């Protein structure tokens, strides 16, 4: 099954590859940095930066796009998505931007077209919260962090 998502390239994204799932079993579509062709963006250790992708999308109602880290960037450089997962709502029409943070020891240099994050599209259910006086009992009860063992 596939979902149609309209994509608009912004001027600074022109010429970048269309985001796609790299393999048949991949959940995420790789997003690339829309930095100028003659520019670099350096993220110092401990610093973060908002990285443009040069694209805007129109998700269908009932869907969201989750912006997640690329495992290779995290494993090799300590670079990840700071607000992971970031959420693109169905009614948002602005540029998709990626908030990257460098947890590594060395400065991380980005160039145009570098794959920086992945976008996973997921269904979202409408939620109706109903106030009640008491919740039903469970085996766990009010046990919080670490209450179920190691």
C-alpha cells in the first residue's frame, strides 16, 4: 500500500534527489541537506543547527511525518535529531527542517545533498480525552520508571 504525499521543492532545494526509501523494506525516506552548492554547515561538538531540506509537503488528513535520526550518523559521528522524533503535522505547509545536534567529539561538516535524517509517515488517530474519577486497576498500577525490572 502506498500513500500519496504532494511535495513542493523550494528554490534552494532544486536539484536535490527526491526523498525515497533506500531499500524495499525501509520504513524511512532519506532527507538531504539543502545547503548552497558552495557552502558547508559546521556543527561544533555540543552544538546544534536547524538544517533546511528545501522541500514542503502536504500530508493527507490522518497522517503525520516523523523526523528521525539516521543510525549511521549517530554511530559514526554522534550526530542525531535533537527533538527526535520531530513531527510534521498534516496541516503544516512550511519547509521541513531538521534540528541536528552533535554529541560527538569532532566538528561535523555538512554539504549539499548529505543525507541527514529520515522521514517515516504514520497514521494518526483522533483522540478524545474523557475525564473520570478513577482509572481501572492493572497489575503494574502506579509503578513508574524502572518498576518492571531491569
